[in-house]
C-alpha cells in the first residue's frame, strides 16, 4: 500500500501564522502502548511474600471486585491482577523505541511527519543525556525536531503533552505532528511497596482535528514542595517512599485541582461544574484502590460547592474541608465511596484495566488509563473525560478531553486486550531473580546484559544489547518477521487506520 505524502516543508506553511487559519480541535490523533511480555501474578506474589491472601489484590485494589456490569467480560477476568516487569535487557529506552516504532508503523506514518517529540519519564539511565536524543536513532532522516525530556516523578508525561499541545496551537507550529512518549520502569526494593511496581510506555500523536480534543481552557494545576516519593540515592533504581504522606499529597492535589477546574468551567460555560458534566474519569493509577478513593473525593468536593446537589449526603462532613483530618477520616471515606459506587463502576473502572494488568507505569499510567478507556468501547461523541495527573514532589493537573470523532482506529491499532492476554507468566521466584539481576547491573558499564530466567521479548521489540566501557548504551531489535500474535492490523484495518489519520491531518497538508 503506498505511503501517504509527507507534510509540506515548514517554510511553505505560511498560512498557519494567520489567526483565521490557526489549528482547531487540537488533541490526540493516535495512540499505542508498549509493555514487557512478562508478568507476575499478584496472587502468587502474596503467597511468595507471605503477605496473606488478599493483601495485594484487595488491599491495593489490584484485584478489586469487578462491577457486576463487567463480570461477563471473560477476557478482563482472565487478564486481571497482573504486574508487568522488565529484565536486565529491557530499559526505558528500549520500551520507548518499541512504542514509537509501532505507532509509526501501525498508522503508516513517516519519521518526517513528526515536528516535535516530547518525552516524559523519571526512569533515567543518564543524568545528562535526554531519552529523547536516544529516540532520534529512529528518525535518521529527520533531525529538525523540537522537544526534549520532562521529569517530575509521574507528572512528566502530562508536562510533555501540554508542551506539545501548546506548540501545535502556537505560531511556532510548522504544520507537522507532535509526538508524546511517556512511561517508566517502576521497581521497588523488597517489601510492601514492591507489588506496586510495573512497566509500560505510551506514545501519542498530537495534532488538529483530533477525535480526542484537549479542552485547553479547562486545565488546572497544583504544585508544592513535598517529600512523599523521591530518588535521592543516585546509585540505586529504588525510590524513597513515604506512603502515608504520598496518599495525603495525592488527595490534597485532587482537592486543589478540582476546585480550580470547576472555577474555570464556570467562567467558561456560565454554569456550575458537576461530575455529571463528565461521562468518564481517568486518574494516575499507583494502585486501583487509590483511584476509587480519588473519584469519591471529587464527589466530596462537589458537595462542598453544592450542599444540596447530587451528593448532599456528604454535606454533613463539610466541617472537615481543608483539614488534614479529612484525609484519614474513615467515616468520610466510607460515605464518599458509598455515594459514588455506581458512578465509579460506569465512569472510572473501565480506565483501570491496563493498570490492573501492568501495574504502575508512572508517567505512562494516566495515558494507559486512557488507552484502557478506548479499549472499553464506551466512548461516544461529545463525551467528556476528566484526566487527573499526579507526580510526587509534587506536581498535579486536572484537565479534560472531549470526544469529537471515532476512536475505533486507536482501539484496533493498539489491540490492548489481546496483547495483554498473550503475555507470559513468570513465577515469583523468576520475578525476584530478575529484580536481583537489575540491581546488580544498575550503573554498571562494559557488559552485555543477560536474559533473566523467564524473559520473553516480543517480535519487533527493542532491547539493550550492550553498555560499553564509557557507559554508552547500544540497542538491538527482535526481527518483526517472526511475529507470533497480532503484530500489525490486517490490511483492510490498516487501510482504515491510515485513512483516519490522513483525514484527521488534512489541515497539515493544504
């Protein structure tokens, strides 16, 4: 099939500088998620760690009971309660290269189509060289590309997306697509935090006339200095974690961002904001139970603004507003969860699928939730999805997407459910061995990484082949030709996907 024409050269796109021709409906045109082929069962980890049955599955919500409406989804039931992990031959660069190459291939894009590449990650393998520059080896004929790497714990992906959206909407835009790549390899020292690890990288194509439009006038932010999660030990991959403080910071950020978003919504639309104005909600997902509590917290904030509204049952707790006590008050939490039980099942739970199967992908977590929502086939035209992004330290934003077109091509191209179901399960012993091998090689040079006992690399994926004596990292690729599952959409589907991107990007090639 002939590849579509590349956009015109930037110097010929003089029309984009005129106000009347500014791009509209800027947002996400295409998406893809890459993840390791190996996972460990949370239930098996519970037994291996002697943590007690349900400690990880129910305590963290990784195996939270599925809403009744989803119990018939046999694929979701079979694929739940799993955590992805990387061995020594996989790092953040290899996952990112896989995600980018697959997105370009599945959507029939040329490297020359990309004018800005922004990366968000906290999984640094170099304290100076940006992960974005490593990705440039996939763009050998296109060095005219803005953007570098943004870092602040799990918030870097949202920062990268905001930068790219702002570029497309600005007079600096040269008419080409923006590409956002975000994700992490999340690992913890042995102990209670280890089952909250995970891995995954999301790649998103940004441009005008998108099916998922970012409502740029409706985004709110809260930032402060906090020490809830950080990586001060530069010789270790493991973070310092204050779990209790991190939960408080997360909920406080929900409060601040919700009220600021609601204020902007009121100024923009002339009416009060209610959760009923959004048909979906997606959250940064360290673990599923925190997502459930966070949506419930939004209902409490709505009750503070409208005591006689939909959540009037929460009005008696108004005296706890803006207090530290509200973060740990069990009566308030119980009331909020009860008030939002049905809405959580319909509006939020579908977006938790990837997080329950991959674990925490840090900067990619929120966008893995978006891909899960797309895969659920519940998005309809004119729907609004709230997006809450949180990064420890801390930085947080609440913004929204509006569905302006079909996302079917993104669902087909990503093939999330089938690809997750095709992974290989590792024993907790193999998982622990892989973590030991990563720890032993972290920061080393002059070696070739060896596979861990249960390692599986997907066809077409990249991997770390060598770190030379000067710490320079070399990568290789598994041949795509030996694909064992759905590696690319079938020809008719591929044609539909390419046509969708072509139509969405028509304004780029006037």
